[in-house]
C-alpha cells in the first residue's frame, strides 16, 4: 500500500512538473511574440512603408516559431501525463490486489473467530455437564 501511495505521489509530482514546464514554455512563447513585435516596430521605423511586407512575414514567422515551441511543449506535457497515467493505473491495480488480500485475510479471521466461539461454547457446555 505504501508503494502504491508512493507511486501515486510520484505520478502527481510529475503532473505538477509537466504543468510547470508548460507554464514556462507559455511564458517563453509570449516573450518571443513580444520580441517579434519589437523587431517589427523597429523595422517599421527604420525602413518605412516599403518594408511592410517584410514586417508581415517576420510577424508570421515569429508566430509560427511560437506555435512550434508551444506544440513541442504540449507534446512533452502530453508524454508526461501519459506516463503519470500509466503509473496511476499500476498503483490502482496494486491497490486492488492489496484489497483482495485484505478480504481474504478478513475471511480467515472470521473463520478463526467462529471456530474459537464454537470451541468456547463446547467447553462451557462440557463444564456445565461436568458440574
């Protein structure tokens, strides 16, 4: 049971780490978009209107790069979540097995108590008969 709880805690920790990585990747993506916007503005000021098409292409490229980074981050998060899911499933199976073992032990204890009660009743009856 302790092993299952440890596995569950580890899986939850990994999920938390995956979420934190995703948050950092999202922050990085926003930073890249802001930098791209700054570059576009600088280019616009320096070059004037004749570079508007270049600006548009740079913006589009920055968006594509940010989308690619976000996609990669999401793939990593998904993989981490899949691994955590597998660990949780294994912990669940182990818990089910442990519960079955406890049910069997409980049944054996009930049998022993029944035998002891019957023995006590028999001894009491013999003591009454002897008296």
